């Protein structure tokens, strides 16, 4: 009965919104920024399962994690010492099979581009030599981009799969619509929504 009410809602386009005290709504990601999550990358890392993909010459290697469970990879997975097949190509990695990989101390598994379909970048991917941003955070990774990343000398990429994650595409889509970048901007925007006629809110916006 005391304090403000915070309500979350979705629209038909799966965009997340927040209302405080049932007043004008604003993007859910703005609310998260106001709480101190400064960047898109920080928000994505907080809510999505993040996977690390290593680039080694022409090979793509997935760091073994629970994100492999229920996946069907294009390449078979072999025991690093005995060379026996632990998981066959295109065979689903069940929970018991995943535990076998961990027990065998498999740290990376080879994957094909098809296995990474639906992957999005967690952070900005920058060419360290030129400073060029090859791909911004929360953008999809295509086959052409993977090749460009390898040519730019990037050796590791953190990705997430919004379509497969429990949280779904909602937060990813919301971030794409959000133009704010800082906590200060988010606080000003919320204040402006809650007190639209307040002169201080208009000054802050300027």
C-alpha cells in the first residue's frame, strides 16, 4: 500500500513496457538502465544465456556449456584422449551426454555455420587494428559476418540465441527500439514521463 506500483506489459510486437503508478508507459530497457545497467551488453549478459565461440583459422569452436544441451551439431564430438565418438553428428546432445562431455574434459566442440543460425552478438565487435565497429551488440551474425570477423583477427565472440532462450525475443526487440545509452538519460526520460508538465523535466530534456 506504500510506494509506487511498477507494472510490466507487452504489446502485439513483443516490446516490453513499464508503467509506474499507471501513468504513461516507457520501454522496459529504460527502466533497467535507470537501475544501473548502463549498456546493451550488460543488459543482455544479465538476462540471456551467453555462449562463447572461438575462431581458429577456418574453424568455429563452441566453448562447452549447458547451452549445448538439446542441440544437434553438424560435427561429431570425440573424446580428447581415446578418440572415441561421444556424440554423433546431428545427434541431440542430451543432459547425460553433456555430462559425459564434461567428464571427458571436452572444452570446445567444432561447429558449422548452420549450428550458429539465430546467433546474436552480445557486445560490439570491433576491428582492433582499424577501430571499425563490424557489428553492434544485439545484432544477428550472418555467414558473411563470421568470415569478416576472422579476417579482422577477432578470435572470440560472445553470442546469445534469443529464439531459443527462455526469455525469448522480448528484451532483444525492446533494446533495438531503445535509443538511450546512459543511466542519466534513462532517469531523465522516466521523470519526464511521470511529470510531463514539470518545467524541470523540460529543462532536463534539453
